[in-house]
C-alpha cells in the first residue's frame, strides 16, 4: 500500500495527512490545534469526543464563567496527549486574535452561536457548532455566507445524521426502498424537560461575567434558572423546545428522505398547563412542515404521558409498504399489514473501546457514538475540503424552519417560504421578524457584509 492509499484508508489517516503528520507513526503527528468557545455541557462533551477520534490538542478555551473554564481546562488536559492545560480567555475575540487554531468548537448558549461562528471562520478556523445555529433566520443566512466566503468547513451538532443505528436504518430501510412511497412523517418529544421552578432574581455569582454571557440578547435580571444549562427555558436565548428537540428529528427526516426547504410552515401552541414556572417557552406545541407531497408533523408536551414511552422523542415514517419508527434508543421497521417488526436496531455504546465514557459527567450513553461519528465526518470533510454530513447550510434549513414554526405560532397563521430569496412570501410582518434586535454594542450579522 503506497502512502496515498494508506492515508485514504481511514478517517484518522486522512486527518493526519491534512494536519501535517509524518508516515512514521503517531509519535510524529503534528496535533490539530483546537479552541473551544463555551465549555459547559456540550462544549465539553463534543470536545472530548473529538479528542477520542483525532490527534488534537486543546490549546485555547473561552468561557465567561471562570469556574466552568477552569474545570474544562483540567478535563481537557487530562484527555489529550500533551496533558498541557489550555490557555483560558473570557472573551472569544481575544482568543481568536491569536490566529493559531485549526478548529474551533462552539458550545455556547444558542444566542451566541452566530457571532462566535462567524468570527471563527473569519479567523481561518474550521468550526464544529452546536445546534440550532441561530435564534433568528437572518443570522443563519449570514453564517452560511461567512462559511462560503472564507472557504471553511462547518459541521453542526445535528448528530442524528451520524447516529450508528439510524445510519443503519437509513441504509437497510429507507434507501432499500422498504417503505415504498412515504407521504407523512411524525416527529415528537414528550419528555418533561421544561423547568417548573420559579426562584427569585438575584445577583450573578462572582465567577460569571453576566454582561458578556448576555451579549446580544435582551438584558434580563440574573436568575439561577438561567446559568448553567437552564437558559433553554427562555426564548431570549433560544428557540424553545422546537429549536432544541424538533430540530434533531426534523433534520433526521430531511436527511433520510432528501428533503430541502418546506414550502410552508404552520404551528400552534402555548403555555397551557404549567403557568407557574418562570420559563417562557411553550409547554405544548404542534407544527407542520409542508414539503408538497409530504408533510412532516411535530408535537411536544412537557406534561402528561407519551403515546408510546419507547418513542417519547422520535420520528415515524409512514410509507405505503411499511412504517419506520426511530429514536435515539432503537429503530423498528414494520411491513404494511404486519404487527411485529421484521427489522430492528439498537445503539452500540462502544464502552469497551472508550471506557472513559462510563464515568464522564453528564454524558448520556447514546451521545458518545453519535458525536464520535459526527466528529470523524467533520475531520474527513476538513481533509477533503468537502461538505460534512451536517453542513452549515443543511443546519440552517432545519434551524430556520424551526424558527418559522415559532413565528407562525406567534402570528397565528401559516407562513409560506420563498427558499430562493430567503423570505416569507407576501407577509411583511413575518419578514420583519426574521431578524431580531441586538443589544448594543453588538451588531447583528448580515449575509452581505460578513
């Protein structure tokens, strides 16, 4: 096997070739230099999976919470080969000024994704960014424009596209044609994940720069629900459960079925049951993404029981020859006219190969293999300068569609989408809501000026 064939043989080989490795072996590998913006839950989870699959060194991290940054620095130093602690920053702009990073991992709250991602690609880095990519539609348009302008690879954390048993379901069921004509898809989440507490406002902890944490979002009094992790309960920082959970299953449906933009989006919902919590996201919401001859429906409730507890967060494809039910825990194919599945699959957790997954804090078992697969795909795309499986443009479609669902609910009407021009058809009021106000001095990114 010659050097070219050897390097093509595996994702690791491609990665080593890209980042200056020598053929002699791992000891001679020039590590991929990585920076992390946002070192909370998924910032750490994503970065640790990257360490597992590629020869990387975490050289810089940025977080507005000093305690969180220090804990992440210790974790990353214990995991990568050099064991050196990364430099710590409180402002991502200072970190990116060094211009010494090959990859930037973004794990901030959603309202920070656009500015951080655009700054990272402008600084010459390829980016792994958590989903949803943005809180408004124009931000997403600007992010796609920036990635293309600077020629950077951007993979987004819609990792259902790399979840091993769902990849298997796509190959064995969807691509094999077992479903026949698919005309309808159901997606849902019935997990009780909306906070129910209502603590009083307070001063932010001394370790948190709350002004910087808030950034371009509206300034709210600090509340212990917000940080860490509770920010998803507030529309100021994200897109509610539609933006957090629907995007995963809707994106998986688009990936498997080859769907682009929806022609229209409609949604209804509100806070119907839990009216005492400080959270302002919906506790009940449904939506329909109309793709012409196929509709994709969404439903969530943060109360009550799931219709099928085994598929409480899932998607179901209905075809004239059979049905595919899938979640992060399993998939089943049931042929038309049958009651029992003829094909099924479950996650492969890989704990024997990656024993550190057993003790890593807040790592759900299904996340490890899925994110590792996503990271391998990311590294391959960097090597080839191609598009990753969850390219920024694909993530923009799924994110923007979720945002349109929230806007439809707010306005009380169906929104018809012009994909070519990136605008709502014949609805100036809705069009005006595609761009949210930014808090000074932060400036909203625009696709024509990034």
